[in-house]
C-alpha cells in the first residue's frame, strides 16, 4: 500500500500497473499532474491467507485546495506479490481553520503556511 502511494507521488505508472490485479487494472493509468500528494495514513489493515484489506486516508492538494481521499482497498496475494484489487474511495474537501495544522504536512499552522 505504501509502495503504491509512493508510486502515485512519483507518477510511477509502470509500478501502479504492475501492482494492480489484472482483472481490475485499467488499460491506461494516467497520473494527474495537477495534483500534489501531501500525506498517507493507514487507519486499519488486515489479511487472511491471500486476501487483504487496507483502509487509508491520503491528503492531496489541487486547484480546488486540499482534499482527503478515504478508501477501503482490497488486495490479493498472487505469485509472491500483493496486488491491488479494488476499493471504495470517497473524497471530501478539507476546510482547515487558520490555526489548524496545515494539510500539506508541514506541521505549521495553516495561516502561516499554505493559507498565505
Ligand atoms: Zn502548508
């Protein structure tokens, strides 16, 4: 999961396709160049034999501001590798207050960081 997040950060589409299950992998994996990933938090994970689930929250910034991608992702273990099968993503826009921690991950207050 963390490797796939890193691949999104670095626009490594070859790795994204290679770690995607053949049954669900789209023909084209196109990275969104206007989007900047800010952080990943794994909130829960479990696996039993060849099935795994990872619940994660990834923050990103785009032209519309900051957003949170919350996804419950399913993985399968095949031929020695965990492969992304599918997930149920939901995206919500973040509206940080001036004194909140900046969603960009700087650990500074929003008003002293990206709000300026
Ligand atoms: Zn910031």
